C-alpha cells in the first residue's frame, strides 16, 4: 500500500453498489485503500469477503466482515463509504460518523439540514460549508440517482434564469433497485411506488439550493416509472422558467457551464472513475416496449474544463426537446445518465475525493 493512499472503511458489504465501489477503488489512480468492511447482517460477521463477492478485487478477498457496532466504536480510517439500506443507515450513520466523514449513498439522512447533499459538478461548495461547522461527525450524501442526473443540466438554467416549477416523468433501469437483471417476464414500463416520487420532488430543491439549509424555491412533481432494461435513467422534464428564453440561450448556458475550478485537482481521479466501467449505450434508436428512447438525439453535455466527463459513465446527456407554443418560459428537456456509476458509486467517490483534495481528510 502506498503511504499516500487514503484508507476508507465500508458500511454495507454486498449488493451492486458495494461491489462496484470496491472495483472502482482498486484502481491505483484513486489512491484509496479499503479498510474495515462492515455488514448489517449478524450472520455474516466474520465471513470472508471474497466468499460473498466473487468479483471482489483479490487484494481484499480475505478480509473478514465486522459488525456495524464494531465500525461505530471507532477506526483509524478518516472516512467511511456507506451503501447501507435505509433502516441501518438511519440507525448507524451518525454513530459511524463521529470524529470522521461518512460519504453515503443511502437516502435516510439526505434531507437533514446538517447533512450536505452533493453532486460535485453542481454544488461542491456544500462540502466546504459542512466543514465550516463545528459538528461531532460529518455526512456527505449523494442524491437519488435520478435527482443527481437531472440536476446537472438543470443547474446552469436555474442559476442564470431560474426555475419556478417542473414536472418530471422518468424511465429508470432495474439496477436502481439493486437488481442484477431485468426480472423475468418484465417487458413494459411500470409505475414505481414507494417514496421514489417524493425523493425526486424534494432532493433537486436541496441540490440546486444556495446552502445546506436554503433549498431552491421550485415546485416539483414527479411520475417515476421503471423501464424494461438494466442500466440507465432517463427523464422528460417540463419546466416553467422565471423568464422567457430561447433554445440558443439554453444551449449556450450548457456550453459555458463549468465544473467547480477545484475539480481540476482531481482530474486524474475523475478519469479513473470514468474508466472503471464502460456502458454500451445505444447510439441511435433502442426499441423499448411500449416506448422508444431516442438516446442518439441527446446532445452530449459535458462539465468542462475536464472533457473527461465526456467519457462514460461520468457523463450526463441532455437535449432541449420543446418550447411552449405560447409561453417562451416553458421548456421541455430530456436528460439521461448512468445511474449505477454517476448516480451512486462514482458520484459519491467524487465527493470523497473532492473532500480529500480540499485538505479535509489530511
């Protein structure tokens, strides 16, 4: 292990996100080393990690799982990645965070005023705000996968023009549920129940807000649906803007939008995350029953100055679909992105790496 590597513990040992996280940090360009791995299942404590995850990088296959109680009692690692389910996350993340940083993909604590909900391309300043506060422990949460994807192209529009309300109709892949394949017999779009709609209706307000406590004043409604494919989330968003605009102005806002300047310090790491896994997205038309997603029309949207975000999976594609016939302040846009990497593993890793680059993790 290189002496400059940052050791990071992991809460939540199994599942797609946990496995992709370990595969990503095995890339030496990220300069991360896996510490303790904790499980919420008592029957798995002491199990060998490689026996539960056959794709586990070899250097960590012999690690023995510890309990969340053990992880909460303390560790020398300054940071923890949490991929816990909602219940265990609500119970343990505050305890695990004492004296250190938890970067979490869990939804349990995202909307708390003392938690930084961050998409690094959009509101990385909240990480600085989090560290300006005197807190016993710190939590940086990544957003719901769909919220993270749509807020990237919405950010420059809201910043320069303002968005007053919007309606989102989504089509989301099954990997968003943790599934490793499309369930047998599923060949059409189905509504998503539970709290998915409420996440999409609340989280973008915090992601686009001015501070951890001051959310954007946007009225949002959502109709989330599951598409019969594994990877990738897509949304059609009808938005009412604070003033009229034009297609040319919106596309220029996207072209001029820049990732935070400090992201230049993690250029190498961003490239490493992007190269963790390439997804074969369709270039033209992909027939989906009973809808057709036209990914090929979506304009390449790229958070420069690092064109590395133009490499999947750390990229969002966005496209201006339509303007209101009688209202130039009403627009319809499409956005698509890879939920498993950008929306879960890669986005949270980038938050962690940004915090290290800012000097908060030693």
